[in-house]
């Protein structure tokens, strides 16, 4: 048996390529959209991709199953569970509980494991030349390392009222099914630490059924369903705004993107005209460079592991945008954005110096330190806004800080002072770089950035408040 775990650290998303080396057949589970990765792995190992499957209709990334099928002619095997509202709306071979996918000498048995979503399925893998017992399971967003999938996304991200309680109840019963499995089975989940699909995901890539029975909080409740549901629905992170778009695009017919696009380098005049006409310009430089000099109206979303997630909060799927980045980074940036369907890149420009050469002044971000914050808040000279997630704020914050989550900051500007300076902070400055640039683009020249954030405040031994 051939096995490879493919991990996208930018979305904390795992996919898998399994192959039968005797027959040369291979299956891909939960493909990301830049599918050349799987084609290259298959070629390097004398395999051909003949089967493609998914654990559920994904919310956090745009699945590449259809792109991969278009390039390989492989058959797509997708869940037909969950009822009429949870059916894939394009051609596929349907899967139900108990069905088996055969890939050479490998077989994958389908378990219906609803909870995270109604149609969610898990695959039990048997490598028949080695054993007639299953050796691995691919759980998608059902069971993670140390956590389980959240059932509230349909309600919070897609606006489907009343679904989180139903999902939590389904998850309780699905967990019972998991607990009945042999301890030796390896568990390979769809996500790792950093994903918004759970609240306490472990950092290691895999686990076992037996280990999860010992350490996973969700398997410790026994018959206490009320306690299980209450904990499962509490303190879940804010789901990014783009999740609702992904749910729709992963279920409905859409245009395919079978190769990574290459984008043109734009002239300064083109970028300036676009910016003046309201086109969004994303500056992907490191926050320290942006703070020292940026183009008025641009938004700083750094080229790091969180780039796609924050782009999904603030970019819309019906409007084109421009990137500021070095040419050598554009392929990677394009991959990150296409994984969540943000394909509307007009082009890029590789520096900001041209802005001054055209007679304009670069804006400089006002950076302040802990001493300034402490004095300003203590003397009630300025308001301090903590833009981290709700659970982060509740676990501990700077005394006097008000909570205003970054993801919804542009929808809540009425809460911000317009006639006097105010301060924003996060954990360590990355999110305030985004927040400051957003507010500056909206005309809030009175915003001050405590870039050191809560981490800096803690390191100095200052007082911490809890709600």
C-alpha cells in the first residue's frame, strides 16, 4: 500500500493519497484545489488516480475534487447521506453507510457520521494483503486529534437556524459509533491545529481510536448527553465569513480552475487608477514594512499562514482585486487564494516606491507601546479595543479594553470614536496590522496600533482582567 498525507498549513487542512502498488490504482481523499500536487505524487510513484472522494461538503476550502476528476478522468465517490438538502448537485457515484470503495487490493468502507454536517462520512481502510481488519480511518471533520468537529457552522456561517442543536445531537450518537471501534485503528483527520473547524485541535497529524478514547474530551461524557452538547457548543471560534460561500460552491456546479494562474505585472498608473476607482488593493508585505510606509487605501494582509483566512473575511467573490507582492511570491499567494476560490486577481505590482515617485506621500502607521497604552487607558484619555476572538478576550485581556472582533470590525465602526484617538490591539500584532489598515482605508486617521499586543502586555507582568 502507498500512503501519503498532504498538509496545507495555511488552512490547517489535510488530504490523502492512497494507492495499491500492485494494480497502480490510487484514490485521493479531500483534495485541495491546486491539484497538481496529487498528480505529481501519483506520477512519481507509478500510480494513476482512479478514484476521488470527500468526507463531506467542506466549508473552509474549495474542494479540488472536480478539478482533479477533469484532469485524470477518475470517478468521484461522494456522500448521498444527509437528506435532500445535503446532496451534491453534480454527477458522481453516491455513497451510503456500509458501501465499500475498492481501489486495487485496498477497500474503504463508508460510515455515516453526521454531526459536523448531516452528510458527513468516514472511511475505514483495509489493506487486504496485510490484514482483513481495518487499519486506518479517515474522519474528515468528525474526529480530530483531541477534539471533534463543530456542529454550529451551518447556523453561524450559513444562517441555517436551529441546526446546531440537531448537529450536536447527531454528533453524540456518531461518537458512540467511534467508541465501538478497535483501539488499534489509526485516525487520520481532515484538519490540525489552527483550523476554525474545532476549538482544541491537536498539532500532531494523526492518532488512534484507543488514544482518543483516553484523551479526547468528547469521549469522556459517557451517557451525559446534556453535558456533551453544552460543552461542544460553547466557546467555538468565530467562523470566517467565506465559509458560507464555500458550502455553496462545493455543492453546486461551478467553473473549474485546472491549473495555477499566472498574473500580469501592472504599471503604477494602472494600480493608481484602480485604487482611485474603488478596486481593493491587498499589500502582502510584512507588517513592519507596511507600518513604515504604505499606500493610502490599501489593506495589509501579510503573506503568511493566515493570509487566506483573513482574505476570506474581507474580500468579496464578485469584485476583482490587486496584489502588492514580489514576483517570486505570486505563485504561492495565488495558490493560497485559489484554495478558497478567490480567483479575481487583476494582477500585481512588486513595490510601493512608485507611489512617492508619482508625487504622493506614503502613510505611516502610528505604533505605540505598553506604557503609552497603560497611561492612556488608566487616565481615560483613549479607548482601547481588543480585536481578538471572543474566547481569547474572555480568557484574559488588558484592564479597560473593549472587545471588537477583527472579522466584523468594518461592520461595527459605529462603536469607534471619530473625533479623538483610540487604540487597537490583538495578541502579537498581525491582526492589528490588518485592522489598522482597514480603518485607515475607511478614513480613521485617529487609530493607534499597540503592535506588541496582549503578548507584550503579559511579558511585562502587567495586570490582566477576565470576564
